[in-house]
C-alpha cells in the first residue's frame, strides 16, 4: 500500500516537473544555466534532455514498469538535484532551483535552499522505498511477470 | 501490509517451494524473462526520451549556426546602437542587459529573423543596452562594461558579430562576468583594431549608459506591471508580448 502510494506520488512529481519544463524550454535553459556549473553547450543539452527524461520516469512509474530500476534512476537524478542546489548555496549564488518550472537568479534573500533540499529529500525517500520494495498494486509489470512466468514444468535454473 | 502478514506469506511461499522440490520440480525464480522484458521497456523509454531531447536541442542549434550574415549598416546615436537602414518602415527598440539570461534567449531565438529583416530593410532596430543587473556580478558592473564594449564594437565596425558573441559567451548571474581582457579578445578575434582594447578598458560610456538606464526604467510605456525589466521590446513605440513567438513577423506584415 505504501509502495503503491510512493510509486504514484513519485510519478506525479516527475510528470508535473517534466511537463512544466517541457512547456517552457527558454525558462528551463535559464534555470539550468543559473546553477553556473556547465558550459553553454552543456546547458543546452541538459535543458533539452531533462524535461523528457523526467516525463519518461513519470510515465514508467505511473504504469508500474521496471519500478525498481526507475526508482534507482529517480534517486540518482534527485541526488544530482540536491548536489546542484547545495553547490549554489555553498557558493553564495542566489537562484531558484527551477524544480517545477521557474528558475534562474533571484534577489539575495529570496532563496529557498533549505525548503528545496528538504523537498528533494522527501522525494528521495519515496524512491528509496521503491528500491527496497518495488512490488506495488496495479503495476503493469505484475502482468508482464505473470505472463512470462512459466507454468510448473521442468526448466533450467536461471 | 504489516510485518506479520509478510512473514506469513513468506512462510507459505517457502512451503510451496519445498513441495515443488519434493516433486522434483525446480521453480524458476523471479521470472527472469519477464524481468528482462521490463528492463528492456525501461531502457527503450528512457533512451527515446533522451533522443527527443537531443534532437530538439540540435535542431535549434543548427538553425542558429547556419544563420544569415549581417549586411545591414550600424551606427551610434549616443549610447543607442542603430541597426538597419534609416528608411525601414518598422522601428523596433530592444532594451537588453548583456547579463540577462532571457535576453540571451531572445537573441538566440530571434537573431536570424531579425538579421534577415534588417538586411532586407524591412525593419530598423535601436539596441538600448541597459544595466539593471550590474549588482548581479561579483565584482559588480559587468552589465555596464559589456554595454560599453558593445559601443566600442560599433566604432570598430564589428557590432553585429560582437553583439552575438557577447551572448554566446554570456556569464552566469552571480559570477565575476567576463574580464576586460576577455571582452577585448572577443573583439580583436573579430578583427577589431588595437584601439578597441583601450576603449573597453576606459569604460568611457559608463556614465551615459547609467543615465540611459535610469531614463528607460522611468518610462511608463516600457514597464510591465509597473516595473521595468529586460528584455523589453517595442515595435513603433508599443511594447510587444515576447511570449507571442510571431511578434516580429506580425510587425513586418502589418
């Protein structure tokens, strides 16, 4: 039950954040650039791929296909986000994380690094739960697994 | 589900497997072929997403790289750069800050359209370099130094290329910005004479640029919701909505 909610919750997070980024590519570019980590070409590539990557994770989680693998990818991406926000904070940059659209520089004093890191950590907990317990209700992979499961017959040990 | 449930289920599974073993049947564990299928689907979907992202990015970039060359005249009127033929029927005014990332997006997105229209004499563009983001570099003042260098580039007759180069190399907000040496090298690489470096280092237009910025900030026609920001673009004096990607073509056809 918890796993199912974690899966659908994380799916909603990726679908929402991916969609908001995909709908406003210029804004996404500005948000990625504001972290001041990548060269110009790196910024355009990351800003180009990130929305679609997030949407892919969201769709796979929503359908429940490869939950554990997608949870691992989600956790890695969230750790990258947390690292990005942390380095901006540590270097004294004043940026919005652009996690759900928006992003770019903000006035000094308008940063929300603590909230952003706490929020990403919460999502990371959802991903961690799914890595440990990937079996959930209503997941498409349950059907795939069952269909591929051989009947009681002699078979080679995998 | 509780721990007791889980232990009970595990016990039942083990008992079932023990019965199968007793019957000489080796149960296949975990459904390997199903697992491989699932992982293949994950890989295909993730790779498809990456391909979509890369394709869109490369399409935008190749369009920008193969842009038309600027053949329009450029002159200076104070700190305003006047691009295009004076007889052009449509007047566009662009207010930009060389540190403003949305200005970079504007330049990257519309550079080719603007260059084509300028070359064809359909529009003339007055570029106002404003410096509202001077405090967003450490040390402060990159916006002003870049605006001054761009005015030097008009005198060096390399303005269209230099303008584009400043955005291509745009530093991030919060950084130190490009140094005067970097600003100079960008110009000399484009063929500017030695006097260009002196013009950049002297920063002689700074006061006039600051005054022009103040004037622009206080012009109600340039404000959005009561405040001035960059980029701001007007067509024949009326502010345009840059969310409308057709703003330029619409202005030309009118």
